[in-house]
């Protein structure tokens, strides 16, 4: 993927302007979907999650909100879903990936993935009630 904007010099990172535009299109059921995910390893196990009613387990994370970078979104999602605090400097870029969106016909999902090197707090499922977790 190649994106360019003056808010980031790294063409592999999603810029906040691109995300703000994309979020409006997503709400209307069109346009690409931008997400961030984290690889969390503890005691030789990988933390994964599954949205209620969906068949696949995935790495924790979620959609970017307007004005957020991928790192900011991942920090927010990990706090909301697993009650852990992560500093952006403790996220190491793993890669960027794109594919057809599984539950959104005619849309692509673009995912920036980071290895979570360090976090504060015990990993526990937050009381939001929309994910199952394995591996912690």
C-alpha cells in the first residue's frame, strides 16, 4: 500500500486525513475500512478475540476513528477490550495488510499490525460483552 500525506512521512502508515475521509464512507457502506491490530504474546500464547456471532478469531484491535493514527487506535482498543494500558512507543510495526472485507461486500480492509512489546495491567476481557478471548 502507498498513501501520501503531509501528516506522515512514512508512506506505509495511514494518515489521519485519509482515515477521517474513509470513516464517513464506511458509515454509508462504501469505501475502504482501516484498522489496527496487535500481536500480544505471553507465556508462549497469543491473545486472540472473536466478535460475538462471528466464526473467526483475530488479533485484538479495531477500526480507526477520525483523527486517530493506527497506534492511537490500537492503544484505545486494547484499553477498551482488554483493560490493558499500552504506550505507543511499545508498539513495533509488524506489517500492513489488505484483503477483501469478510462481512462488507465490495469493500477492502487495510490493517496495520503491531507487536505489543509491553503493557500495564492484567489482560482481562472488558465488560463490553462483544468479544470472546482465548490465549491469556
